[in-house]
């Protein structure tokens, strides 16, 4: 059901869920001290006064804190979901009722609704776009060229979105600045690695309640997300096999102590397959055909195309819901394959996404990237820009401070030493 209010435009599941959302947002806030400090500064400095901002993000308790910080900074902010299955409906309701932030996001919305929400976001005529996967920016470029003049710039959260922005730049259509939040060290070292690692296993466990110890877990892709997933699966006692197409990442996986195999050899061995590549059909017909009966497959990459689910559907006698977010495909070859979360991000579909403590740094980067765009309005060249290293370092310093951890600093003698080339052996 879609609730409506005459005061504030929105599309959320049920405004009655707001009290639960508020409780959960407050709980997440305990683990987000860096973003809290930024929000407090924004509330006095108002860097976004008079600016319209669209955030396309997973609508979670952590995203709520980002939206609240941006609004505190004076932004006329509107939030839409960056994935049809990742919205926390109670959070969406609370942002509308308690914080007066228009939200267009319903867990389980179909693709047509998702695309309509992207259009609603662009109807807001944003000066700043925070994107996660680049759907809003791609739609702006394809369909709303006349609105590009309104745009100060965009920020991008995730690896998949950065890949798309690079392709747009190479095609000559990225004609505005885009800040690469994903590549900040305080983002991908922690969010992609420890966030994806923990929340992916959390999603698998919530969906299936299976024991991981002793299982053969095949991690498909050894980027930052794959590294975290493999590390945590091993920590739970699984025998982890990694598949890769990049020779350097494959060596890393080997030297991190994992068995590395081509997918064709891993397919008959795995009990659980987790895709984290950002690419299409990395698990496909030839692999499904040789899997064990009852093998579990899921995806933790941004889009739902890593598993070739069309092949599975075409070769299934029956598709049965066996638990929430868990479907069994009974295949014509007599075996079953179990698909979690419809092949969408399992950590957000069946669990709550990355824990707040890592999103604290990711969203501190987002908030400061927006401020950077505004402070440098008209000065940044079209194309991708890194988060300034001082910003990255400051976020790390604030996080350490909040964790009560102190570190050393260089002595004057050491500073002199590392800045000179004169003394050697
Ligand atoms: N991406 C992964 N986990 C997330 C979370 N908890 N909130 C927002 N975006 C996310």
C-alpha cells in the first residue's frame, strides 16, 4: 500500500511504520560519530542553503543519517531507492513523518516504479546528485540534457557507478564534475571489505539459517568486496574457493591462502556461491548444470545480472518459495538450485546492509564530497575527481578519535629524514 500525505509528496509503504524506523535510526546513530560531527557543523554553517539535492541510495538507517545531515546543512533534499529490494520501509516512513524529507522508495517495488522514482528525482531539478550505481546520472545524461545546466556536480558511492561514469566520460557525455567517493581510502578499505564481508554473510544466514562451517563457499571476484567476503567466510569455518579473471587479484587470493580455480572447476564443488564482480552472467548455464543438488547461489554486487537467472527460469520445472528471500529452482535435470534475494544484493535484500560503523565513514565522505562540490562550484573540470587526501585523512582521524584510539606522529628528525635524499646506507 502506498501512503500519501497532503503536506509532503512521497511514496512509502506505510507511514505507520515511522516509530519503528525512528527507533532503529537512533540505534544506528550510536555508531556514526563522524557523520554526527559533520551534521552539527552543517547545522551552523548551512553549506547547502538554497540548493536542491537528490540522493539515490539504499534507504537504510545509515542513509537516514546522511539525509538528515544534508537537510541540516540547508539542502532541499529528496531521497529515492538505488535498488528495488534494499529499502527499509520503516526508515522511509520515519524520514517523511519525522524529518519532512520526501522519500520515494518501497521495498519490493517493480522496475517500472523504480524507474518512475528516478524520474521524480529528476523532476526535483537537482543541483547536486548523490548516486549509488549511477542510475540517476545515466538517466539525466540520456533524457534530461536540458537540466545539466542546473547541476553543480554529482557524487558516486559504488564501484559499479564509477565504472559507468568512466564509460560516460570516454563517450564524451560526462560534462559535469563527479566526485569518486568509492575510491576514498576511508570508503572502500572498510565499507567494501568489512561492510560487504560481514553483511553478505549476515544476509545468507538470515535467508537460510545454514551453518557455514565446513561448507565450500565459492567467492566469485576478488576485489575489495570479494576479499572481505572470502575473509569472513573463512572466519566462519568455510572452505573458501575464489574465482577471478584478473591475474594480480588471483595471486593475491592465492597468497591470502585461498584456493583459486576457474569457475568451471569450482561449480561442481561449491555448496554456496557468492558473486561480487560487477559483471554480467559470471555464473551461467554451463555452471548451473554441473552444480551439486541444492547448491545455494546469491549476489552481493550492485546489479542483479551477475547470475544468469533467465537460464535458470528457462530450465526450471518449478520455482518454489521455500523461505523469505529463498527460492528453489527445480531443474529439468532433476537437481535444484536455491537462489537468494532474487539475485539482488543479498546483504540489503535479506539483511540490513553494511553495519553503521563503516557507513559512518562512507557517508562522511558523501557529505564532505557534496560540500566540496559546492565550495568549488564552477572550478572543477568535467569528469571524475578524487576526494582530496586531506578529507580522507581527516575522516580517519575523527573515526579513530571516536573509537578512543590514539596513534603516534612523526618526530622532527623523522620528518627531516623522509624529506631528504642525502643520507642512505
Ligand atoms: N550499502 C551497503 N550497505 C549500506 C547501508 N547500510 N546503507 C546504505 N547503503 C549501503
